C-alpha cells in the first residue's frame, strides 16, 4: 500500500504571518496537502521536535550575475547565489534582469534567463530594470512582458548609466498604471551625489569611508519625496527600496497616512552597521561600500521602528556581491584612487534572516509572526506570488524552512556559501538558525549540507500585485 504522503514534517511548531500552532505538515507532489496530527504514513519523515516550521524565506531584492561595468565581475552567479540563499533559509529569490542601454528589454531578459537555466538550487522570479525607456520598450516590450508574468520593474534615480529623468520616470510609471505592474525605486539624488563627490575629491578625501559622506541622508530623503510625488501624479503604487534612515522613512509614512499606495523596504545593513564601521579600515572600507550607505545609531532605531510599526512591508538583503581581494571586484585599479569607482554592493542573502530573527524576534522587537511576514509572506503578497509561495497552507508549494531557535552562531566568512571573499557581518553573534530548507517538497539543505540537486530551482511567473491599479486591464 502506497504511503499517504511523500513527506511528513512531524512535531514542529508552525508559524505563519498570522498564527502559531503545533501541527504536522503533510506534503504530496511538491505541495502542502495536510496540516494536523496523526497524518499517517509517508515515504520520508522529518523530525522537527523543538524546531520552528516556517514558510521559506523570500528575498525580493538580490543581484546575481549582473553586468557591473568594464572589468568588474559580480561574485555570485545563479549557482552560488541560490546555494547561499538556501543555506540562509530562503526558498525563492527575486534577482534583477538589468537592461543595458542600447539593448532591448526582451533581449536582455533572454540573455538573463540563459544565465539561470539549470543553475538554480531554489526558485527565482525576475524583476526588470528599466534603464533605456525607448518608445519600443514602453509601447511594446514592457506591456507584453508584464502580461507574461514579469509584473514588477525597477527604476534608478542615481548612477550615470541607470538614472532616469523625472520625465522618463513618469513615462515608466504610466506604463505601470496601464498594465497593473508594481514599480520599485532606488531613491537617491544623482546630481547632489555628483556635486558632493567632486567636492570631496578636490579636497583629497577619496578613501572608501567618504562614500557615505557623498551620499548623506538629505539626498535619499529628497529623492524619496520626489519619487512619491511623481507616483502620486501618475496614480501608481511604488515600493521605495533599501530605506536607510528615519527621514526617508517619514516620507513614506506621510504618504501612507494620506492613503497613497507607497510601500517600503529596509535591509540588514541598516539595522546592524553604521558609517563609523568604515573608520580606520583604509582601503578595506571598500568592503562596506553600498548605496544608500549605513548611517548612524539613530537611523538604525528608525529602521527598526519602521519594521515594528508596518511602515516597511518587506525586509530584503539587497545582496549585491563583489570580491574584495580581486582586481575584478572592490579593488579595481580605479578603486584605489577614489571611492567613486568602488563597486557598490555587499553580500547578505545568507545572513539576512538569522540577523532579523536574532535581533528582531530574539530581542523582542518583533513577534515571530511579524518575522514570517517581513521575511516571506509580505514579499509573496506584494509581488503576486501568494498563495502559491510565502504560506504554510493546504495547496501552497511546500517551500519550508525549519529553524532551530536556540542554535547560537557567530557569523563568519568560513561558514558561508556565497561567492564573495568576505562578509560585512563578520563576528556578529546570532541566536536562531535555519537547519533545513525545502523547495517544492524537496530538501535542498539539511544540517549544514547541500543535498538538493542543482537545477531543481525554476523561474516562477507571477500574477499582478494586488496593490497595483491597472486601467482597462483585467486583474
């Protein structure tokens, strides 16, 4: 007689975004088929006594295998990036397909899919980056791709080869309004950054620590306000990503209090790092160069408040990895002369959830259910993946992370699986660690070992965000 289930996770405490309860989880054909006691037989039984059984993490802001400029190579491809994500308790990540100027959006997407095909340990779902909003892209390619399940795209307000003008942003926002897509915005004022950078360089202040000086809170606050104003004009929802401080957060709170569909995201670097961490590092400060930069302790407290009170809907890593001791990474020849040329970005996909669990749940700042919402369910809801992803419910994909809430770990590069040669979180002690990660019913990592088969991860097309507002387009 055949077993009733392929797998039963037995004896654990299940937590969702809304409730916590003791139950066994029965899995059949890659999906959750039952929740309850005495579920019967299974081909495989996973003992979860003393453990938490949570929806697998969804990191909706990561960068893998992304073009990064002449002579610079990103440290993670899809194989290493999704491997690290799995060890960090994640079951789906959302990387960015970067449109390079002069290249069509559909061709960029085709090339990016080729990099991912057969190379993923966990599931992926792509955002689009719009850097060249030509009439062809706006009028044909982008609407068609939204219809094919690429229902979110990102625009930049900084970086010379990516920044859009206000007019171009409004054009992109208009397409989002017409198609029901959700727009993500990197909000920093490029002109102000360039002005401050040139001023610092003239004064000989070129070490990596001056990167933070060139991007003060005001450039993020202003751009956040402007992005919200443009979104209000276009009547379109926006997600302001990687918010680093209280002043930018207050712009989002202001918009939300007036009923605007404005959402926010923050990241681990803004909770546990500050600009002072670059002091005394000389060129090693390049390891912490990211945009926006970490701020100060007051900004950390503000970002925690945003997570606690719901101003921020998602908590992502903004994993953007480069090697430090590598001429194709942080130590490019140009990088030795000025912070301006240091590749922006730090690794964090594997450490995102342990940091949030330990510093958030462990210290009583957020509840376990808030942790699940911020780490998984809200991402799925925001980006059109719920209820297939981000939930422990009958019919949902069996994307599950089993956590040992008592396990104590000191974060170290030696423990991690990303392609970078360092971690910005070296030496941080955390309590709570994912010990098993399962994607669509198959175990990918277990007790510190990679047991899943490369290629099990697949690309997931998405529905439109329930928060989008389309004109004349079926929802």
